[in-house]
């Protein structure tokens, strides 16, 4: 049936299916722009208050946790296209995923060009990738774009490279090299692609019907040369804001070689299981059966090693090698403290490409072996799995827009994970269920992990309940935790500013209580100090200058008030700004 369809109709079908599966993700954020989850809130707050420049992107000064300029470049383009409309950022994520699906189809047609079922293998490989529930986190989560973008550039690298292997089309090779650079500068996992391309040239190209080419040694050398060049770039001054290397070192091999090796094998086994049986889905995976998955990982590696000697499985073997290479960074993450969760579904997105192709060629291989009624049953089973995956993906994409259901789901599956507890409690508190939120946060104080947002939210709850001193104590704890957390590169300034502003608000609330003028001045002065410190943390929040000036008026420091009013008027360019006009009037009256 697929042979009778033209390829551009198949591409259109795959595109429509990919977008349709994430319809819920788009429609929800269109009607509820604030329906963004997890650290998207922090990311969007940063992007909406900081207009990126090319200097920010390629020569950053403290921007971003990792040096991923092509990821930042995509946000730069989004800002110019959509402004502050968060729907556009989510739409870009889904479009990148849809393009990845199409690229898998194109790659499948190239790799299996001599196969009898070329169209079926290419189409169903792309379709399986499109509907797989493990991809939802990378697609629906705006911050997860780094995975899909790295896959986009990696697939482009392979496609252009294969297209340029022939002497007549050598000009595709420079394009492939550019795509390779873009891939590794989107996410670090793409650094395995140069290794993969060299392995392809030495061991696998003939298995797919590709002839040896005189350009292979040069191309392989260029691809491999990109790896040290990339590592140098990551450690050079260009990546001054990159905390990646330091985070990788955090906790690395602290458990010992044996334990770390077992964790590594368990991660491999876990991600392979997630490919075949992705349910249950969870954004906060902290505990897995290490022994069981380590056994699965070990057996899988032995199986891959064994397939080397089976000539008929050379094609299968290539995709397994590709998937295992893609899992290496994710497996290494599992025994460091660089990520907020040691195992995550989005880490599978890169390896999901070769695994989807592997599963499909295994499926058609087994189909050829069936006879009689079983030959009719096998396709029904395959289509049923695709349908089940599709339903799960649609459901999950809707869930990602409902912060209460999402965090409740995460907390119920990982009740001892501090991020899930804080996330759920935060949403409960916003919806007025402060007692339940307080209970969850107090229980989470004994959990392992960073507690800055925990104490910040406890402070908000006690302020709301009318216990200012208790709130102040929690705010100070939150500030200490935030200053000690080296991972707070992207959102740290905004978080610390938020804590300091909350501390200032507590002081100002105390100043409004009945008492002596000296006591009031003391509270106002402390509030001013907190706001000045908040402005130093986040100078992009220029309104703090106006607030500082107003407070200096209250404690009768006219000179300081005039200074901050003038600074506020200098940084606010819009002369029609109401606060700028008020600042001008008050400054003239001093």
C-alpha cells in the first residue's frame, strides 16, 4: 500500500500525525499561556525578561548552565518571532519533533534503499518514533528542546553525509560537518555522532549496500577532529558561563568503581526497558531496581557483542551500537549530581531514533518468518501497540499542561523526591490549600536535595498565615541554600532576587504595625538593604530602583531617594511610563 503513495504524501501524513499527537499540548497553552510546567516557568521568566543577543548566545557571560549556543539561538529566534507568547515556544518544540520524524523517514529510505520493504521500514520507524510516549517530555517541555534539537542536527549530519559520500556530491560533506557542529552545540550527547560515522565507514557501510569511497578516510578524520575541538571550546573562555564540567565532576565515581559500574549497567537496562515498555511515565524518576536493570543492561551488552559474529544481523547491530552510544551520557548522569533527577525519559530521546528503526526491522523480519494465521495476527499486534502508544502520548501531552495533575502524578509515584514534593506543594498553595502544602513541605525537609524553593514556599505560606518572623526565618534559609547551590546558573539571580524581595516585604509589613518611629525606620532600612541586594542580583528588574527610592523617602534620606529616582529614570527609556513620570515629579520635589 505504501509503495503506491508518493513519498511527499507520506511525509505530509507523518507531519500531520506528529502535530496531531501533541494537539493537547498546543491547545492548552494557547488558551492558558501560563500553563507551563516544571522549570519552564523559570526559563520563560528569564527569556521574557532578558532579550537575548548574539553575544549572549555565542560568548556568554554567566548565561546558561551549559554551553549550548544553538539551543539559545533557537530561543533567540522564538523571541523575535513570538515575543512573549509562550504558545510559540511550545509550537517550535513540536515542529522540531515533527521534522525529526520526517528525517527518520528520509534516513530509513536511504539506508534501506535496496530492501524489498524500504518504504514500510522507513515509514513505520518514523511512525514509532512519532508516537512513542517517552518522547513527550522532550517535546511538551520547553526546556526539553535541547534533546530534540540535538537529534535534528544529528540526523541532518548523517543524511547529508550519506548523500555526499559519492564523488559527484562531495559538496554535501561541508554541510554535514556544519550540522555536526550545530548538533554538539545543541546538546553534548551528539558528540557520539562523529564516533558513529567512523564506525559506519569501517564496519557497516557495505552491509547497507554502500560502496567504499575515497573520501571516507578524510571525512572520518574531520569528524573525529571535531571532538577535541568541541571539548576545547567547552573549556575555553567562550563558555565562561558553562557549569557543565564542574557538574559532571560532582559525585562522579564517589560510590566506587564497582557501584558506579553497576549503576551504569542499570541505566542501560532501564532505558532499553523504557523503549519497549515505556509505562508508567514519570517526570521524577529517582529509584529503580538497580540489581534487575543492571542484569538487563549486562545481558544486552553481551547480546550486542554476540551479534557481531552473525553476518545476517549486521544491520541490526549497527542500530544497537548507535543506541548504546546515545545512552552513554545518560548512563553517566545517573551517578553524578548534575541533573535534578538521575533517570529521565527525555534522556532516551536521542537513542529512540535507532531503537525505533531496530524494532521495526525486527518486526518485519519476524513477519517474514510467520506462516498461516500468525502472519495476520502479528500486524494486528504491531498496530495495537502503535495505537496504545499514541493514546498514551496524547494523554501525557494534555497532562503536561495541568500543573496540579502533573505534580500530583509525579508526587504519587515518587513521594520521597524533594522536587516532586515541592512542585506539588507549590501548586496546592497557589490554589489555596495551604495546610496540605505546609504538611508536604515540612515532610520534605528531611529529603535529600536542594531546599531553596522548599524554604521559599514555606516562607510564603507562613506570611500568608500571619507569622512574619517564622516566614523571615525560612526566607533566610532559602537564601543560604540558593547561594550554596552551584547549579543555579540560569535561574539563580531571579530566585535570589525573589527571596530578597520577600524578605523586604516582611520587613515592610512589620514597619506598618503600630510601634515607635525608631522601630519603623529600622524595618524600612532593613527592607531597603534587601531590595538593593535584590537589584544587584538581578539588574534587569529596574522597577526595584523605584521601590528603593520610595523607601528612602519614608526614612527621610532625600539624597539617596533622588539618586535612585534618577537612576530609574535613566534606565527606563519610555517617557510615557507612569512610574517614570511619578519618579520625575518626586525627584523634582526633593
